[in-house]
C-alpha cells in the first residue's frame, strides 16, 4: 500500500478536498506533475486543467481548476485554485463562455504580450473542454 499524505484543494468559494491521498496529478504551468508522499518542496502556478486525486483502494476524483498555485511539502500539498469544480459538475457552457471571453480579449489585445496570454488561455481552455 502506498504512503498517504494530506491534500487540500481550496477555491475562494469552498474547501473541495481535505483528505489523506496516495497521489495528486496537477496541471502546472511548466507541465503536469504528480505529487506523492515525501515529495520535495516546491511551489508552482497552475494552468486551467484537470486535477486527478488518487485515494487508496483505486478511487480517483477529478476536479477542473482555472488557475491558482500549489504548495508542496514532504507532509502534504495545498492547491489554492482561482476557481475549482468537480468534473461531474462541470458546466460545458461555462467553458465555452470562458473561451469566447478569451477570444474577445485576443481581439482587444493592445500588444504582443496580451495577445500571447489570450492565445495561451484559449489553447488551455480548448484542451480542458476536450478533457471533460
């Protein structure tokens, strides 16, 4: 049996998860990462994507997150999300709305940096839309 560690997934609205888990897969902005017990300390920003929480006994829960950051220490991991919801509760129209808003931001972009950020968000949201 794999070692467990404390994982918390928090959004501004509520605490979604606060349990002992075996592993958590996080969509970091520098790439996807898997956190397990005794992981080296790190802090990373989160891109829009799906967080997979693996519990003992093969159970896995999935949550859609829209940005934030994760703080990892050997004893646990806290993910503070700008917005988070269980995959089962995802409103696909909400993702479509966010994509449309990002496209409008792209159209209104005043410089290359704003255009690049809007294009990146559109790509991330499109990937997320396909994942759920």
